[in-house]
């Protein structure tokens, strides 16, 4: 299940212009944003990512929900890999 969520999330990020090599760093930054504010909306999360240098990345609701689900599974399994 986590592999499915991760694959879908990575595909959505690729469609938004994030290349495969950048995705782990983006997810790490996004994880930090979501940990500090789990109820953040996609626009605010995108703004915070842009402040971190992720220009051009705009999260939609579905991508944010996938990221939250991915984080939940990662945390249950002992943290990000």
C-alpha cells in the first residue's frame, strides 16, 4: 500500500515538473512543513515550499492528501527512508 501511495505521489509531482532526483528532497521539506502544521492547506504549503526554493511547485489538494498518507505510513514504519 505504501508503495502505491508513494508511486502515485511521485507521478503527481513529476506532472508538476519535479524530476525523480529532486523528489526525495522535496518530500523531506514537505514532511517538515506538514509535521509543524498538519492542517495546512495546499496554497499555504506551496507558499512555504517556494520559500524553501521549490519555485514552480504548486501542490493541489490530492497531492497534499497523498503526502499526508505517505507520511503516516512512513512514521508507522519507523521514519522516512
